[in-house]
């Protein structure tokens, strides 16, 4: 089968901006394939308009996102299971803090910047320790991401962008996504492990999508104008997470 050419395209969907590779072939139908690394491949005949292919991808966005995330989860190597015992590492904002588990009547979690103290009624209650630490981490994520989003937003006010709704969730294939039409930015909960300046890069990346929805030259010019060292921050983030290689912005 003869292949004519290919190009990387970006299409703004309701869920997020989807990147896919359009491959021109001698085929009658539009064919969609999602590779194990999450790459989206779409093949179409030479004379099928790109607008028609973009619309096709938009119509398939739910299927694409669902199957892409499923494939990424299969590729990911699971980290060693946490036991929630004293001495384990807790990564927050680029620092590896040490967990210190104690028994007491008042259950709580706090940190002094070196240790994360976890007080629980029963030290052997693994599920309770997990729940307490997860709830505490979610509060840290909401506070940290919210503050960074507010700081970055101050630089975008002049572009008549309304302050977006910030969501946080576990994601296997993205550091962040945005839905410009709905005014929503979603950040990966794992970002709390990265240094603040790396989180700032991801947040700014999503804000720029409110002005430039795709990854065009204009997008990268805008990124450089707003954050001249964004490429260094991006590389640092990727170096931190080489074990999860698909969690990268292309």
C-alpha cells in the first residue's frame, strides 16, 4: 500500500487538545489506531479534507481518550507498593521527606519540612494510614496548585481570559489538560512531587492554550515570551520522570 505523506495535527475537542499523526494512504475509509505508547494515528485518502479528518477525531474523542489512557496504564511500570511505615519517602515539591508513623488518640498528618508525621490510632492499620496520608496530600495539591494557578493567571488577565476552574486528578498520559470552551484546567496529581518551577511551567502551558489552542509556532513564541526558560523547566520535569516517559509534553 502506497503511503504519500504524513503530518502531526492538533484538534481542539471538548475534553482536551488532541494531537494525532495524519497519514495519507490509498484507503477508502478513515482508519484510527492508538499505539501502545499512546500515539494517535489516523490514515485517510489523499483527497480527504483535513477538516473532515479533524472532525472525525473530535467525534471519536471519548473513545480515543479512554483507550489511550488504558494503553498507557498497561505500559506503566507500577512503583513498589507503599507500606506506610517510618522511613519511607514522601515526595513533595522536589524534596523527598521521610515518613514518621506514630500511635495516638488524635489522628493527624503534618510536616516540619524534613519529616511527614502520621499519627494513627493503630500503626498496623494499613488502609487507615493510606486514607489519612492521601487526604492530606490532596489538601497540599489543592493549596499548592491553586496558589500557582492564581500567580500565573495574573499575567493573563490582560488577554481577557476568565479565571478557569482548576481540577486535579490522577492521569497516566498527561501532566495537564485544558478545555478552553469550558474554562477548565486539569492537573495531574503526581505534579505535587515536582519542584514548584516545573509545576509553574505546566500551568503556564495550559494557560497559553486558552490563547493558542494548538502547538503551533505562535504557541511556542507565546510560551517563550511568557516564560523564557520554559524549555529548561520542561527538560527538568522530564528528567525527574524518565521512568514514566509518556508523561511529557511534546
